[in-house]
């Protein structure tokens, strides 16, 4: 299922932001981009994701910004004053020399000093990493909540598709009940055509042919399996557990039975029901790909 979440945190020297996105996938694939210096968090991040999510392509990004007192630049006034004195002495010797500019003075070596960043000790760094992981937990919970909301809509969609599948199975069962009479009428017509051209067939042979056709056209076994698959699917949807893979397998079984029903049908109405069943099963299967 798809989703997006963002969570922020901070301490005295840093602020950080987690962004978490997910898209549909059959398995769980975690990809991340961590801020420089925090790559060592990857195992803990993967463990946190695996503890709350079971399926989907998960994209995580951690951005960390230093506080204002963590490092910067300053003007070395002592060096600047010496440079100004030197410039004044030089102008006395060379009167036509242009006065120094601000950007020129600041560009001189030693005038601008880079302040070193305060390197946190191990305890402070460990505390920061724990806080960052706590913020990740907030982002993952928000992502899971968004996925759960989408899941409720998906559950209703799957339930509606399953109701259509059950209705089509009921129609197929009603049409199947008329198949023996249709087979008998069709066989009688074929026999009559044969009798007009060749000697009449023995009664026993006709009975054997009729029984063979009825056996081939019998779809009761396929309908029984379809009913069992419908019951199993309803139980899975009501379980509240991660059932995506099981539902995917049942979709294959639904499709197999629908194909067999079409191949056995000798009636155009029953064939149309089988084709409609295949279409709904395919729609159901597409939605199942989003189920965790």
C-alpha cells in the first residue's frame, strides 16, 4: 500500500527530519538515504521498518542540520589590524595606490578563521542517535496509519469483488442444472442426423455417448472448489493478519477454476458467466497486489 509520512526532532545542537514513503510491492524492500555521518544507523533502521511493516517498497530519507553554534567563521581582528597598518605604510611609499577594499582584506590569508565544529563525545552522540531513531518510530507509525486507512478502503473493494464472484458462481450453478437436458437435446439432434445417413446406432451405444458428454460437461466439482475458495478468502479478509501472499495464491486458483468452467461449458450463457468470472477475478487479483 502507498503512504507518506514526515517527522522532525531536535536537540541543543541539531535538528533532523525523517521522510518515509511506501509504494506497492509483493515483498518488503527498504531503501534509505541517511545524512552524512549517520550511515551507521542503517541496521537499526532496517530492524525498525521490519518490525512494523511486512510488504512494500519503503523509501526513507534522514536530513540532519547543525545548530548555529556548531561551527562557523570569524574575523581575526588582530591580523586585520596588522594588515591595515601594513596597507597604510605602503600607501605612504606609493601615494597613488588605491585604498584596500573590504572584500580584498577579508580575502587575505589569516583574516578569516574557520571555527572548528564541536565534536560530541560518545555519550552525546549515542543520545542523539537514540533521539533520531525515536523520531523514525514516529514517522513509521504515521506511515502505518496512512497505509491502514488505505487498507480499510481496499478491504471494502475486495469484499465487493468477492460478492460479485459469489453471485457469478450462483448463476453458473443455476445454468449448470440445465446442462443435462441441453446435452440430451443436442445428442438427440445429432443422432437424428446420423440416422438419416447411416444405419441406426444401438441404444447401448447412445447411452454411453450421452453419459460421456455429461461427464465432460459436469462443472459441479469446479463450483464446489470455487465455493471453498470464496469461504477461504472471506476468512482471510476477516483475520486481520498479513494475508497478501495467501490471497495471491487463491487468485490463481479462482482463475484456474474459471478457465475449466469455460472449457466445459456447452451453453453460451454459461460461457459468458465464465468469462465474466475471469474478468472479476483479474480485477480482484490486481487489488490483492496492494495487500500486505
